[in-house]
C-alpha cells in the first residue's frame, strides 16, 4: 500500500458541531491533508450552504459524503483505534499526549486498522461518557488559554498525521488487525454484566471501575479473537452463577418444606 493511501483509513468525527463554518473549514483542511472522510454525530447538518462555501469546491465530495449518526457509539463502531481530543484535563481521564506523539504511536497500526479522531462541540467539548470510547487522548499543547477553535484543532491533527505518514520509515513493522469498537463495546457490556452479577460493580462505583478497566484494555490493544475469548469467559461465568443460584433456591425450598 502506498504511504498516502493510508490516509484513507483515517476519519474525522465531529460530535454535535454547532457552527456550519467549522464543519466546512474542517472538511477543507482534512482534504488539504489528504484525509477524505469526515462524519458528524448529530441529528442533521446546519446550514449546508455555509458548509459548502467554507469547504470550497475542492472538498465538496467530503461534504456530500458526510453521514449524520445519532450516537457516537454508532459512528465509531467500525474503527479500531479511537483518539479523543480535548482542551481540558480531567480526573478519571486518560493521560493526554500531543497530536504529534499520538500520530507517531498509531501510524504503524494504520495499514490494518481504521482510525477515528473525535472532536467535541464548540461550547463544551467531549463529555466523559463520550471519551470512554477513546483509547487515546490528544491535547494540543498551548500557553494558558487551551481551547482552540474547532476547525483549527482539526487542522493541527490532520497536519500531524499527514506529516507523520509522509515521513514514516518504510521499515516500520505494521501492527496487527485490532478489534473494532463494535466488538470492544460488546465485550465491555458482557464484562459489566458479569462484574455486576458478582457485586464487584455497585451503583456508586461502576463508572470508576469500568473506566479503569477500559483504560487497562485500551493499553493492551486487543484483537477480535481476544474480545471473543473474554466474552465467552463472561458468558460462561454468568451461566455458572445462574445455575448455582437456582440450586441454592431449590435447596431453600426443600428445607422450607421439610421444616
Ligand atoms: N470549551 C470547550 C472547548 C471546545 S473547542 C472545552 O473547554 O472543552 C471544540 C473542540 O476542539 C474540543 O472538544 C476538542 O475536540 C478540540 N480542541 C480545542 N482545543 C483543543 C486542544 N488544545 N487540544 C486538542 N483538541 C482541542
């Protein structure tokens, strides 16, 4: 595969963007850097004319191919490497790296995997609930005022990925094909169910533990086969617990009848 063909494995995802101008400007810079997929999470695109004007006719094909997804989970399901972007630091979040460091670390995975770079809305950024889908967190280093304009943040990320790809050494050993977000989410929901059954997760602490578990698995880079194994273990675990509980209930009923 040609180095620049790798760019077709990258998608920009804008979550609930407010301003049409930012969507158009993001499409334009994506295409400047050879990236031709931009998707939106939101009910519909605002002011299509403004989007088209800011995108210019060069990036018109990107705008025409925008799909609006109702949830971020749905938009991310085909991607295996998911990078969230943020202007803010927060507890319970992953440690941020710069876009340059992120690009360097994920580029070997590009040949076999699809990568999504996720951007939040102009007013409030991505929520913790949205960031849970991301395995990596990218923050553009700034002086005191850390919040960039949305399209400018997209520009810096697209540039760093493009630069990284064109300067990538030919002998970089490619990373294997990883599990998709769809497979990972299905694994996490099985895990959550099993951990709830054994009361490891309660009402109060489940977000804390599930976030830590996500960070841990995010570092390991699971393949599709790995997620199947973990799901199978969880299912077996739940089935075993159910049998044990039924047996306990039967014993209680027998004892009740005997007394
Ligand atoms: N007021 C929001 C900023 C939103 S800016 C906040 O405080 O979070 C819109 C989006 O641009 C952000 O969600 C993020 O995706 C991107 N962005 C802005 N500044 C950034 C930075 N310094 N590093 C990485 N992404 C940034």
